C-alpha cells in the first residue's frame, strides 16, 4: 500500500469523545434547573444533532462563514428553547462557559499514544470543522501533539465541501493523493476520497453511546481500517 506524505485527522469523535465531555458539563446545569427528565447524554445528543444543519446553512451560502464556536453557541440556545428553557434564564456567562465545553473534551484512551507514534514518521494535522481556538485549547488540555491546526477556519469551508480537503493538501504543499484523512465517520471519508485523498477509518463504537453511527450507508473499502490509532501506527510502521 502506498504510504501518505501526511496524515490529517478529523477530531470531534475520531480523536476526542464529544458525547461524554458534553454530558459531563451539561449535568450541573440540568440539575440546577431541576430538569431530571433530561439526561446529560440526551442533552449532548440533542446539541450534536444540530451540528450538521447549522453548517449546512453556511455550506449552502445562506449565511457567511462563521467559526464553529459561533454555531455551537447558537445551537445551544436553540436546544434550550426546544426544551422549554429560556436562554436568558441560564445567563450569558453560563451559556458562554457551556459553549466552551467543546474546548475541554477528553481524548479517546488510545489517541495521545497513537498520535505520538504517528508523528514520528508523518506530519500530523487537524482537518476538523472546529475553529483554531477550539482545537488549540483542546490540544493543550489533552496533550494532542499536532504539527499544525488546519481545517474549516483555514479553508473557509466546512466539511464535506471539497475545498475543505483540497485546501488542506495545498497548505501542506502536497497533492491530494499524498494526504490521508483519518476519521471515524464514513461520510467524511467518502467526501475525502472523492477529492482524491487516501482514507483511514478508525472505529469508535461509543461515539454515539453504543448506537449505530448515522452514516453507515457511506461505508466503503477504505485503504486502512482499524480500531485505534495505535493500530494505525502499527499498520503504517510508525
């Protein structure tokens, strides 16, 4: 198998566990509001469910590009209203802190060790819809050893827009077929492959709390498939 010149990583769900982190930080708010009818995990799922529709409005040109922190704040308020909670009752400071919960997500157990090994042989960069401040805070907190933070804010496009992938290859001064996207999402990998990138799928069965991933219908025979980033390092002799 031809090896890539660089590895680009999806982050939310592939490298870090968004569901557990958001549930952990939502729990005190739900308790304070007396909303025992809403589990922290359901709150996290509801917030994440608004992720793609919010980005779709940017991708369609309905609104100009804004960073993911902005979309997360807007979709948080939308979620609260849908649950019968007035954002004003929560307060701007608490809303801001909860929005920043996405900056404080924990890595999957294999992530730091796997990335550290892969970095010894390949440049490793983010190719995430997350903005630079989000990725930087997360990396410093979790010890993620990126060589560079690339992705939506750099390209001005949210995945799966082709330009999100192509701009990353250009930034690294390599051809698309010399870049490999590592992701836990078949839809992301499918879009990357359509742009000429190599693909590596890492299975994260607990991303949705053990439920089947919503994009299984995009599954293909990827160049590499594994259960951890350590396994990917073994495959690539890193």
